[in-house]
């Protein structure tokens, strides 16, 4: 099977290859508790705001097995039946049945096409159809859905093998066994005590050149896709070192979040990057989970400035000397990871 770089790719206008639908608003009183998920403009839980009964209202929109695209650029695959709220688009492929392999491949491609949507630049019903998407092509110049499915199946197979090996290694080493959050004392630390903070060096995506093939990840004001909104050309003077934590200081719905980044990246000036030589991806993800608890504190009327960020406090487990217990954090997260791999394996095999 050809690698992604070896495969022929083409640019397609969305309205030329997909059927497009749009949801509509329904008065809150028309929505009662039920079993049908409702998709809204959210980047969390696949955009599902809750489960409701079917409504008799004229604006009720319901689809099965589709991809949702919000006016703010959130993209998710839904194999189930769901209703569509206002500002939610839905797409399907005419005469082709979506499955999770094709669906997830298209989700990744679509996210790159609509990643620039924001509250100030929403993806309206007239904008989406004209957007372009880059997809692998067959010999006739059409989207190669068979290749997309085969590629994702192969990718899944590789991941399953990797997960199984990781689980075996962790079980043999008994990593993290017996660790409990209640087994440690906890103490508050200021962010400035834990990290050397640097502001992102890019002044916005419009000042950079997009490079979807070999580009470096660009972090913007989003907590989706681990903060990556696009891939851009490498610019040495704007690079932030990996093994760091990106603190998002601006952006509706994302202000207050923190993201661990293992790889080098470029980030917008709405992000502050924290460096601590003692962290790794396990410690980093432990700390970001704690840091995310502050996200409800900020809004457009009370922004997360650099000064406010430095004064934020993080409640962390400590060792006998009263210092952050980085060893405990690492072991705890390794144990969580092992448990999650087991769940993934069980879930995927069931499907």
C-alpha cells in the first residue's frame, strides 16, 4: 500500500463531493430528556450537548452516520443518529456509505480546511460549500475512499500492535502499581515557581506560510487537536522547544487551558510556554490536568494576562521535603496510561 507521501492527492471543492445539511435552533422548552444526542458548536465530547427526545418542532434536524462541522470549525464523525443544533453543518458522501475508517480520515482532512474559523470569522452556510479539501485521488481523479479506508485500517492495526506491546512492557515492569492520589500530601505552587515562561513568538497565522506536507505544528487559541490549528513553514526565530507546557491565555472556549507539547512548535502570542527541566510527557500531562481546573476563571472581560498566569497556583503532590513529587506524578500517569491502553484494546476489538 502506498504511503501518504507517495499517493496522488487532489484539491476538491466541498460542495462538489459532499451533500451538505445545516441544523436549526429549537426553543429550549421543546427539548426534553431522551436518547438522541444533540450536536452543538462545542469542541468537547464530539460536540454532543446532551441527549433528548425527538421534537415535533419544524426546525428539528436529525441525521444518521455523518460528519458534523460547526460554524467555529469543530469537526467530528457520528456513526449514530443525532440532531443538529443551529450553526452545525453536516456532510455525507452521495452514494457512498460512511464507516468509521473513511469518516475519521475525512475528519482529519476537514479540520485542516476549516481550522481558521473563529467567533469573528465563522463558517457560514455560504462559506463551507466553497471551501477546498485535500484528499488522495484514484486513477480517475476522484477522491479515493477505498484508499482512505485501507490506510486507516492499516494504521489501526499498527496502533493495536503498539498498544499490546506497551501493555506487555508495563505489566512486566509493574509500573505505577499501588499509587493513589490520597497517598501523598498536596501543596500549592505558583506557576512562576514551577516554570520559566516565554510568550509565543508568532503574530498570527496570517503572517506564516502554510505547509501541510513537512511543516511544523502551529499552536493557536484552541485546545482541540492538542492545540494544533495548522502546519506552517519552519522559521527558526519563532520556534518553541518541545517538552514544555503551552498555557492558552486567549480564545473563546479555550482560554485557561494548558497543553503539553513533546515536539518543537510555533505558537501565537496568545500562548505562554512554560519550561521545567524536570518534566516529561507523563509529568506534563499530570500538571496540565491540574492546570485546566482554572479555565472557568477567565473570560473576555477578565483575560488571562501573562502577569495573572504567573500568579496562578497549582495544587500538586509533594515529597517529604515539600517539593513537587515528580516521580509520583510520572508513575501515576504511567499506571493510568496502561489502564487506558487496555480499555482501547477491548473497545476496538469489540468493534
